[in-house]
C-alpha cells in the first residue's frame, strides 16, 4: 500500500464516522483509530508504550460497544450512560475516549506540522507538537519518558518512506485526512468539554 492510498483511505473512513444526524458512530471511529496504529509503529520502538496505551483505549471502547451494538452505536450512548451512573474513574470509557482523542490530536497535529513545513525534522516537529498538545496533561515521570521517546524517532525521510512513497500526492492526501479527522476530533472535544469531561488532571 502506497502512502497516498493510506491517507486517502483514512480520509474516506474518517468522513464516514458521522451519521446523518452528525453523531459520531462508535465502531467507525474506532476503525479509523485502529488504522492509525501502524503510523504510530513507524515512530520506532520508543513509541511502543504510546501505541499500547492507544490500543488499550480503543479496545476498552470496543468491548463496551460490543455489549450492546444498538445502544452504543453512537459514542454519546456510552458516555451519557457513564455520566448518569457517575462511572467516570480512570478505567471508564469516558477516560478512554478522552485519552484516545488526545493521542489522535497529537498525531494529527504532527502530520500537519510535517505537511506545512517540508524542511522540519520529525524529532523537532514531534517535540514542538508534544509541548503544544499532550505535555500539559503529563506529570513529571510521563513527560520525561515521552521526551526521551521523541529523541529516538527516525528521520523525517525515513518516517515518510515507511508510510509509502513521499511526494506531492502523499502531501495532498495527508492534508485531506488532517482536515477531515481534525474536524471530527474537534467535535469530540466539544462534546466532552460541554459535559465537563475534559479532565485536566495530569497522569
């Protein structure tokens, strides 16, 4: 699969996440996030912990959705139920969605940085984006581990080549994915924030 096909597929899948009423469909959202896991793999072994965390949050939401696919067809159904039952602890699906959303925001922001500046290195871009997105939610231990991982990422060229064939087509389709998925993440952020669920606590 060439990179253009990868981002074209991701953009198409992201565009299909919302239903006719503009609700976020659970299964479709998780499918897009799963498709992004191989992108995290391309950061190298230093990102294994990050990938594991993202995969864990996807699985947590998928397991809940599988319990009642009709009731949990849209993500609101899962979150609203937990809010009503006051089940908002660290192992809740609400926290899982929050951290999944934040991780995806990091990935999208990083791809945008690489798209907008063809000269910036992956390490520099990742470091800048980390401090602009995830850093404020991380305690000292977590942030130290993350900063170390960022120093071990491959070169920009090697990273893009692992995704497929770098070039104009890749950049165009990457931009389309960034726009579509970024808009979806913004909707999820607003949904959580409006309910007071954008927990600022550090981990």
